[in-house]
């Protein structure tokens, strides 16, 4: 085996460790808040923009509109969001968080592990950008932005 192959294998192992850590944190979110990471991401986006529709939420959280609609359906069933027609354009449906959601988000649950966020914020700006650009490069090399989420994967995380 050449050295490049060893390094690519190490990259795979490290990616799997990251995926496992994200899965474990997502399970902790469900236990503590009753929310998955994608649900929390969607709620935070809705909370940050009082006049947001599902399409814009989907773009901001990098999920398909169908997936976000599914998430919104589940959140609406639990009285965490409401949908209302825009007063300016009746074709447009605005999603809003409820008081119940505001109470949950007051505790500032993190989509990422708190320890990671703390350590990441302690890094200098150039180090943060280096990590971000490296992860973005990996996603591009894996053609990850073009991968469709299957219903099996979607249901695992929603």
C-alpha cells in the first residue's frame, strides 16, 4: 500500500468517528429536548427570521424542500411551529415558532456538541476558516452536495 492510500483510509476512519459523534449527540438532543439535530436546525432558522417560508428554510439548512416540509409537519403536530398565509401574498406560507419553541430555544441547545463549539470558538479565525474549507473540500470531493437523501436516511434523522 502506498502512503496516499494509507492517508485516505485514515480520512475515512476519521470521518466515521465524526459521524458517530454526531449520531451520539443527536440521540442526546432527542433525549433532552425531544428534537433531532435537523429539527433543531430548522427551528433555529425559523426563529431567526420572522418572515420565512419553507423554501428559504430548506436553502439555509441545506436540506431538500420535501425534507423540510416533513420536518415542519412533525413540528406542527407537536405545536412547535405554525403555518400562516402571508398577508401580502396569499400563495406564500410563512412558518413561525410558537411560545413552546421559544421556551426550548431559550436554553440554547446546540446542534453540535457543546465541547466542540467551545473548542472551535477558542481557535483563531484563520484556523476556523481552515477547518471549514477543508470540510467543504471533502464534501465537494465526495460529491456530497448532489446526494439525494433517501426516505430511510431521512427518517433516521428527522
